[in-house]
C-alpha cells in the first residue's frame, strides 16, 4: 500500500502511543486481581506484576526517545524494543511477542480493521513458536479466540477498527471465562487464567483508545471542540464484569501437580524462575534452546526480534538453563528468582494380588491396582507391576498369593529398580479387603499404613476346602470329598456338606466374638452356601451382619472372615 497522508500518519502514530499508555493503566488497575488468580503454571502470584513491568518498560522507551520521527512504525518499534528490554516472566515475554506482531504489521501496512486482524493472527503464530508447549486455557488461546473473531469480521467487510476492536474484547472476555473449562488447574482453584486476563486488559485498551479517537475525529470533522467528547470509562463493562466475578484480590493457593514417573522421594530442591537475554542467536539457535529448556524445565518461552532473544523457564536446575543459553548465543543478562512453591504432595496407590476375576473386580471397585496371580505368579511379575504404577508410594496387599520368600525377593528387586513398596501383612483376600476399606491416601503414609495393617490384623479368617483323600486330622477322620475347615494350616472342622460346614465354621469363629461375618465364595462354592448361611445367621446370630461376596478364588469352597 502507498504511504499514509500526514493526517493519517499522525493519527495512527498517536493511536499506538495512546494504546500503550492505556494498556499500562489497565494492567496497573487489574494487577491485584491478575496476581490473585495466578495459579498456572505455578502459583507464584506475579503475572500481573510481570505484565505491568513489561508494559512500563515499553512506555519508558518512548519517553527516553521523544525525538524519534513521529511515524506509527517508529513508535511501534521503539515500544517493542522497550518491551523486550523489560520483559519479565513468561507472561512478559508472551506480551512482548504480541507487540512484536503489532510492530511487524504496522511496518508493512495500515493499522486498520484488517491490519488489526493480521496482527492478532501473527501474535498467535509467534507465541505458538515461542512457547515450548502451548496450552489451552492460557493467554495463547485467548489471543487465538480474539484473532478468530477479528478474522470473521474482516471477512465480512467490517472496515471500522472501532467495531472490530470492541467485538474482539467481547470474544476475548468469553475466552477468558472459558479457561477453567480448558485447564484443570484453573478449575480446581476456581479461577480464570491470569495471563489471559492480562491480555484482555491490553485488548480492551485498544478498544477504548479507538473509541476515544473516533469520537475526537467525529468532533473535529463537525467543527466541535474535542474536549466536549465524553470522558472514557476507566475500565470497559466487559472487563469490569469479569474482574468483579473473580472476587477479592487475594492470592489463590494451589498444590503444584507432580509430573513424570514416580521415584523414591527426596527432599524437594529449590524451584527457580530463570530469565536470560541473548545476543547473536539465530533462529536455529532459538529452536535448539527452546528444545533444550523443555528438557530441563517447564513454562518455557524463547522469543525475540531477530537480533536478540529472551528466554524463560521454571526449573529445578538453574545452572542447566544458563548453560543452555551460553551454548545458544552471547548471554548478556541473567535473572534467577526462587519460586515460592511447595513440594508436591506424594501420590499413593494400592496394589492387590488377586487370584480369580471376582476377587480382582472387588479390589478394583475398592480403588486398587490389581495383579492377577494365576499359576504363573512370580516375584518378577510383582516387581514389574509395581514399576508400572505411577505413584510415589505403593502399598502391596499380598493376600496370601505369594509365599514369604517370594515377597522378600520381590521387595529386593523393587528396591534395586529405585522404587519403594510397603508390604502389608495380609494373609488372605479377606484381610486385604478389610485393609483397603480403611485406606486414606490423604493421611500421612505411616498413619495410613498403620490403620490398614490394624484392620487386616483384626480380620480373623478361615477357609473351606475339599479333602482330596482319606486322612486323619485334629478334627477327626475325613474322606475324599469331605469339607475341611482350616484356620491357617490346621483343620478345625470336618463335614460332609459344604453349607453345613460353612455354618459350623462361622459358629466356631463367633465363639470369641464378632460383629461382621464376610463369606467369600470360591470356585467350588455355590449359591446354596450363601442361601443356607443367610438362614443360619437369622436363626443363630440375628444381631450380626452377614456379607456374601463372589470371589471366585480357585481351589476353595469359601473363605470366612469375622471382624
């Protein structure tokens, strides 16, 4: 396009200058709310402060060079240089890329409705390239929603910048309100994204600036005094409503989520925010630096203007970030800040050994991971199952499926792999079910382990099996096919019928007291056992609760537990 006439050049230059000033004012007004809702990627409550510092650096650059030629391109470029100089945090670097897109757009065309749409689309692309892992529900997705709306209006032929700018604010406000639906961290804290809220303030500042400029131009054309134009609102209604919905400007506290495979927990190292400024780095250097920082940290942003780079990362290894910067170019500035973030809460899982689909289903329903232990059960299989669970702490319920020496061997292999597992004293599935019934992952590990072990120990149990041959036992002579009641390895009861045997076994166990009887039917049991037990409990033990479960454990008629 051809050069602008002097009036349009002056108007457009003033527009950019005024926009930057109003944007800084908006961020200053909203800083407490923005900081209060800053929980992603880490709850350090400084996003508003960082974005405000970045914008103020841009304004300072304009004030330091008052004699620059008064063109829109010069104003935008000077503002960009200041913003890059003062970019703070990942939100500041992202904001600098927005102004980079504005500057590049103004350098080649008018900043009208189409130019604004082009600048928004370019900012989305630049930020997408700069951020190692763009995430939905952040400033990036808010800008994308704004760019999509501007593109729609431009396609419809809406030539008025004021109309497009106002519609963009509405789209951005809706996008900010949707951020909790896109990012679980925000939903858990019940807040919107802080960076997206800051971007909304900047977009709103343009809408107000254009509206004010439009009123002044109309007054000028009508030969009216510009001062008769109504005073601009401090904050536009869309932004005001959103800020008010956030609530008081008090920081929201959230737990930092753990990531990566579980491992033996060590004292939490210091967590840092590292910011670098580099000269002499090419686009290829920037790409390599971004990839390297993504390996050693998160919240990675690497961006610049072609002559210098700003890099940002959150990391436990600040030295690795600085070294990566030195390898990418000439580092001229380094800023390292300790982030006030607590160590992640340990995650805990329960692994239950289960023989039979019925048992496996019972433990899964109770929230446990399940290792199916058929005839091929081995210590190696147990160690492999623990290694596959992504939790910091693993409680194992053996449930009598592996012998003691095999459990010791499995524990040794688990430790050799750098993991830890706690084996609870559960000699039967009934004890395992009693233990997981009181499992509380929110308790300290030691307290949870003690509670579960106590519940397991309090569950007395016995089992009914079928005699394979004639033999003499402590309870008398048995024939092949008789029902044997065993406590541990000792036979305490011999009976010809399984239903009667189960009832007699319960009577023996209740002789020393109990409030709950659990019958776990095995592969050799049938519904008649459950029916006869229900009738027996009604007649002989009416005040005691009976629970019958289908366990399907092989080689048994039933297991009986008393608590």
